[in-house]
């Protein structure tokens, strides 16, 4: 029997979320962002399910991730964008050999593509105000690409504050991007919106949208419900239930001491599996529909739960996040975001597909 540390991946919810995004995007194409092992959900599960739902455009971080994606949708008619572009000659060779579409922002990347005899297409990343990645002289780069016989898939940029819809930077970036698009390559595809942008600024969908976190069911704009369904349900099995008496200390550091008779469940999920240690003595889990507090320090392999008010047994499981308790709720307790929870789920946690 395997260790009962499981991330159930609800593929029906994934397809539901994809359809919502498709409808919101209007006539724009959807480029599904599946980098970082599909945000920790398992690329081998997510990519085929999205393909079956009709998705033909995907985005990953780099060429190595693109090779893995090709493995899971082998022989399929898909386009794969590399959001971080290429880093060396090996990456350029992979793009030439496999038809990947790198997102570039540096002249050096054109040098590498020319050396690899690459004659596919690229996305050109524009700087519109986030000051992270963007071409300093996009006009010159476009001229060089044309001379090198490298095609243009389109122009893209990225919003810094889309999860705060009223932030003035959203409009400023959108206006800057559209002006640059008109000036540089008005006939090329244009892509600006991430998940939050799709929810908050659908009028700026343009030609291609790039949903990430929304695909996986975390609402991207606080206070706005888009109707998404959680794709990941992270849970651990109860290994043992212990009886505590007043004065008994729990877990490392003995910094939780029982003040009354208590029942404590030892759950087979810890920080090596992706349970944030910051949930020690402040988080909670759901067992049989009842919210139960985490007590003591989260351990590498275990988390201890107060089940004094819950009728449970070692046959039960504890949900750390999922449908009952959203990843966004847990993230807010830690002053972080759901992305860090999903991508932090360890490799030793089994991903179990739920098809419906």
C-alpha cells in the first residue's frame, strides 16, 4: 500500500474552467499556460485533458518543459510557446528540431536562432511598464528577424497589476501595448491578458489570451467569482489518533500543550509534501466536512490535527485545500498566493486523475 498523500486532480473541473475562459475570451484564442508541471497539477494529466477540450496552443517556461509536453501530446497539432525564450545554443537547436515558438526579448537570442538555422516563428515580448522582460529596441529586432527569415507569431506583453482591476497601471499598459502593436506590426497577433486580465479586462482580449491560475480553479481577482472549480484536492490519510491529557506537549519544540482532554490525528502529509510550515498552529484541514485546527509544528512527513470535535478514524483523510476549503483561503492565511501552494506540492505526492 502506498503512502496516503494524494493530490486528486479533477479533470472535469479543468475542462469546465477552460470552457469558461474560452467563452470570456470571445474571438481570442486561448494559450493554456502549463509551465511548472502544470502549476504542480501534473503535466501528464493536464495537457491531454486540455487537448481533448479543444486547446491547441500551450505555453511552458523553456525548451525542456516543451519536450515533456510533446511527450504527453505526441503527434498532436499543437503550438508550444516558450515564455522564457531560449538561454543557449542547445535551446535554439531544440526549437529548430521540434518547432517550438520561443518568446524572445534580446538580440542575442536571434543570434542563437540563426546559428541553429531556425526558420520557425517567435513571439516578441514588449516592455509596457512591468520592467521584467521586454525588448529594449523591438523595431531593430523585428528588422533582424525579417532578414534572418524568422517568422513572427505575434507580439505579447504582461500585466503587472491585473489582479487589482482599478489599478491605473492596467489601462496604461494596455494603451502602451496597443500603440506599440499598431506601430511595429499591426497585422501580427497580439497577446496581453493573463488570468486576472481575462476576468477584469475582457475588452483587451485581442487575439490570444494566456490563462494560467484560472485554469486550475483559483479565482484570480479577489472578491470576484468567475465560477471556477478547484482542480486540485490535496489530502493526507490519518495514520493514528492519539488521546491527550492536560499538560501533554505536541510535536517539535513542545510549543503546543494540551489544556484539556483532546483527540489528535496524525496525518501523513508534511512540509516535504508541500504543506507550508507556516500553517503550524494557525491552519486547519477538513475531515468529514468538519474544519479541524492544525496544532503543533508541521513536520516533514506529518501534520497533527485536533479532532476532538470530529468523529473520525484512521480510515479517513484530511483535506488541506480543494473544493471545501479553497487554496486562495489557505494562501491568505500565509500572506502568499495559491500559485506557491500548487507548485510546492512535492513529487512524492501521488497525482490521481478524477475524470468527471
